[in-house]
C-alpha cells in the first residue's frame, strides 16, 4: 500500500496538563500524528517526572504517557514567557489543560483572550467536577470521582464498595477529551471557529455504568446494586471462578448459545437451564461450577476451552499481558529505550495503527526546536 501520513499529521497541540488524564489524551493525539508540545514550569515540570518507580532517574509514568511529545519550559506568571505562550497558542490548533477552573483566566489566558488571536483555537479543559457547578473548585482524585459518579458503589468488595487499583475516571476522561477535541475540530472545518471543551472526570466515569444505570434512569427497574444482577456476579454464566492452582477464569457466557457451549465443554448439560438464574438456583449452580473448575489448573482449563466458542478467558496477571498471543499478534506493545510501551487503542482496519515512537522529552529540551518550527525562532529561550 502507498504510504499514508497519520490522520492528525500537521495538527499542533499545546499540552498544559499534568499527571494522567490530560497527558493520556494528548498521548492518543500524538499516536495519531499530532505535534504535541508539553508546556511545563521551569525547574519543576509535570509532577509525574518524579513519581516512583523511576527508570533512569525519571518517573516511569511520565515516560509511558509522554512519548512522542516535545517539551518547552515557560513560567506563565512571567510576562515574557506568557507572551511566548500566546505566540505559540496563536499557531496551535488545540490547547489541553487540567488546572482547576479559573486558573487560566488568572494567568491572563482565558478562552476569550486566546481566541482573540486565534478564533479557530480549540481549548480542552479537564477537571474533576467540570468548569461550572457547586463543586467546580474542589480538589479530588479518581476515587472521589468514582464515588460521586455512582461507579464506586457498584464495585463489590468484601465489606462494601470495592477498591479499584486502576484509574477509571482519569482514563475515561482522557478518551472523552479526545472525542470532544476531534468533534470541535470537525466543526471548525465547517465554521472556522473553535470551541471550549469542558470535560468532567466525574461525568466521564459515569459512562462505564451506562448499561446498569440507564434502565433505572429510564424508569424501567430498581436502582442497580453491587453484587446483584447479571453483571454483579450473581449469575453463574457471568462470573469469575477460582482454579486448582489459585488462578482464575473469567466466564462471560451471557447468551444462551455460549452458556450451552460452556456446559457442553464441561460435560454438564444439566446445568444449562440455570445460567442466568438468580436466587437458590443461581447459588447452587455457581457452587457446582466452582467445584468443577477448582479441580484443574488455569492452564488446563485454558487449553480445554480454547476450541469452544463460549466466552471464557484466563485472568492474566499484569506481568503476563505483554506476552499473550493476542497482544503479540496485534503489536500492542513495542520496545522503547526505557522498556515496553503500549499503543493507545485507536487502530485502522487498513493497516498498522500509528504510534508515536519518540521517547518522552527531558524538561524544556525542545525549546529552541519548537520556537523555530512554530514561530520561526522568535520568542524567549530558557536561560
């Protein structure tokens, strides 16, 4: 096939965000070909640069989230550096920021100020509770956003809500930001005008509960409760089972044909009528399936179920993921100078999805290069 540049080639993005949600959004944009320039405080930079664990003296999280980007160091409280930023913003297509609401205007960088110079600019603001509303200025982290979004209350723990050790709101917020940015750019192609995209991490997290909360909100049933219902582990056909060696199988045989194939693979067709049952039948069948699956190892069951089309997969430890045939076959991970990197999930059916291969930049290391590329060399250079 003839070479095709990545879909966002030529798009200029200024990234003022830190830590996870904004940098993840701009990583997706970089993987799609955008020129992403991190704008960081001199001497400090993105806090994730220093968060352990460290690789070659740099935060591993920073290295993972900021490959393919360039870095300039500007103190936006200083007039000269703020003017340099405004010059860059006049050339940018997109600005991504994750300050608390109100910080950009205090710096003299409100949406109105930015778009005076560049009416087509897209500004994307990520915050915990949105740019307006009673909690807009409150501090928070992922666990707080999940709590107020009703998501944490659906995750079943031993004595109450479960404690997720993955950042659901932050990553869903990053992906919502990408969607909003691309929608605003599409509109700009028609109107010539930009947009201010307001991404609430709390509201973003709520999207993962749409299947459970949607029917209740439409008046079609009781509110969802953790540990109950088809998706809560109550039904034998959609549950996690322990194997003889202490590992686990994920059984997601929701449709009758898949549960039928699962029961056939076990040689227990008598269990077939009770796959989506609740109450006493559910508990009895769940216990029986657990008894059976507890007799063999995870490797044995994985091999046994492989030829059966029944939605059963091993629960992998994080250390096993990169070596799984699925991810090897799709090139999900690729080597970098600091170890393996994971491609962001956007792919295209006509070939290999793009990925930004440039390593994460040292603080301010791209200053002269970016000023030359974007401004023809004008602007302030670091001291």
